[in-house]
C-alpha cells in the first residue's frame, strides 16, 4: 500500500479496498476556494489512482454542509483566485478549481459523493463530477452562479446536462434555485436518499461492493463508460474488443471463472 498523502483541510481513512475523504472546513462550510480542499482532493485521487487495490473513494463533508463552493467573502474582496486582471483570474481558474474538475471526472477509481448537507455552486458541480451521489434529508443542491453574476467556471454546465438533460440543467442554471433531496432524487441527481445517520454506511456498502470486484476490470469498465459518452458506436466497439481481449488474459479473469464454476468466493489481486 502506498503511503497516504498528507492533507491539510481533509482527512483520509482507508478501509478494505476503498477510502473516505472527509472535508474538515466546516468553519467556511467546506468552501473549495480559500482552503486547501482542491489540493487535498487532487492528492487523494492521485494516491488512489496509483494503487490498484483501491477501488473507490467516498467524498463527504464534516459539519452542516458538503461544500459551499467558492468563498463568497474572497470574491467580494477580490482576493485569492478572484483577484487580479481578467487574464490572471482566468489562469487561476485553470490552475485551481479546474484541476479538481479534471481530477474527479478522470479518476480511475469509482467516486461517490455522500452529500451530508448543502452542496451549492462548485460544491454541487463537484458532486456532479462523481460517479454516484447518495443523499439524505439535509441534502440541498444549487447551481447558484447566476445569482452572483458569474457562470460555472469549473465546468458545471458540461457536467450537469449530462446527468439530467439540457432542459432540466438549463432551468437549474438559469434560475439559480436551491432544490431539496426529494427533487434531486426525482431528477436523477441522487442514486439514493437515506436517513442522515445511514448516509456514510450506505456509501460504504456501495464502495465495499466495488472493492470486491476484479480491480482491473472495474477500472476498465469505468474508462469505457466515460469514453462511450463521446465516441461513435463503431469506434467504441473496436475499443471494447481490444480491452476485452486484454481482460481475458488476466489472472483475475481465471480466478473469477474458477470461483464461479466451483461455487466459491473469489479473491482478486489486480493482475
């Protein structure tokens, strides 16, 4: 197991085949800017991607919010990534929060947002970047950028419409309104909505399930799911044939076949 990264504003807990990253800046409602959370998220995913034994990372927040997104006080005072000329702010977005967008979306491991409270602005978009979202009665979502006279600079307009379709995404983006967990479930933003005291346990049940699968096949399955969103069918089928041929030559495939035929549990090694 690789040494866990040193985090500043989050904690990282490793379980059997998965990890939990909990944001620890409740003092600013786990704002992504003006804290070290962007760097922490990227470091956690770099660590998880580098170890085939990690199948999944769960992200959640300590306190009342999952994440409030950008730090409004810094915006008002034009500090941090919100200060400087337009060219400087543009570069700060590219080197700052957009690093997180790429890291979460392109993660090789399964990512789950266990949404313990409000997730608005970039906090909402970060949830949309994850593979799965589990909510509770305290979950609130909002694509609230327009209320502040700005746009989703982290790519939120790209992520949201791929989850709920253009029309629903447009309405949420143009209105900037907050939706509760029930509406989020109805829109398909939440896979499940559970009691808050069961939120993390529910997310861990999913993570543990994925951790029991052949690691290489799991990661290849995620890569193919992502590629399928942007490739034509003929090109995608060619890619599937090549990846499948590689999978047939793995030791984990043989272990899975042996376990299935002998009606016994399989133990996979990622080779």
